[in-house]
C-alpha cells in the first residue's frame, strides 16, 4: 500500500481483541476517517439508504457523497459504539442481500472519495480489487478476549465467553455467505496481528512500520 496515494485500509477483527480501537487509532495516526458497522447501519436505518436511492444520488451532477457528508455532520452522535448482537439475533437474518449490496456501495463510494480505514463488513472482500488496499486481521487468544469483553461490557466471564462464541459464529456466517471464504483464512489479509503481548498503540506502530516500508517512507 502506498500512503502517498488515495488508499483504503480494512481491519477485520475478533470481538475482544481490541481491533476496533486499533483501527480508530490508526485512522487518527494517518489523518483519515474511520468507518465501521455502527456508522454504515445508522446511514441505512436512520436515512433509509437503499441501492436504488444511492444510484439516484450518484446520477446527479455532483458527488452523492456530499449529501452523505451532510448527513454525517447532522447526526455526528450516531457513530459511537460497537455493535454486539443480542441473544435473540439470528445470524443468517441479520443482514439481507439488499443490505449487503447497500453497504458495499456505501463503502466503495467512500473509498472513491477519500482515504479511509474501514472496520469489519468483510472489507477484505469488498475492496479485494482496490488498487491501493491494505487488509489487516486483528486476533487474540480466548482468555485475552474474555477478560477484555467482561471488563468493557461489565459481564461475567461466562457471559463474555457466550457473547464471543455467538459473535464469532455470526461473523463467520456473514463472511461465508457474502465473501464465500472464511474470515480465519489468513490468505485474505496482508497483515495478521496477535494482541496478547501488545497494546493497541503497539499494534498501530506495527502497521505504520509496514505501511512506511511499502511507501518508501523513512521512520
């Protein structure tokens, strides 16, 4: 990936690994925007964006993304937080084919307009043909993940483990259905980072070193 040209970095991660924080901090370090499921779903649900409506916006004489940017500024508070599925959520029904197509259009058009960091949403697959794309997977051991989720979500360890197992299944189902691969297949990524022995800031440094080497930038 060349940071001197328009780029997109995708961060897929295991729940409890700290990957979302790594992605956010990486975006801040690079001076670009950070997008995740919470934002994409908010755009769809609160503003009723569909494939047809996006195509109408794109058919105008100006960038449709200018309209979406106004939406983001008007609803700045809706971007906060991570999405953790509830017990009654059904993995295969959380995302419809129409929703996936809409999400893909939103993300691809974001990347056409600006450099960015995207967390989740099968980004490695959505941007697999992007000419300047870096794909990252953030993982951690189960004890690390359980401790972090229990602490962050104020859960018991048993509740945290149940949540992790449920989210793992749901995310794997999502990737299998729409990307026709496994999210654990390391061939989908340029970098795979284990968080057990490092902080989020350490992980950002690892990624920055990789990017700088790819871009020919001296540290």
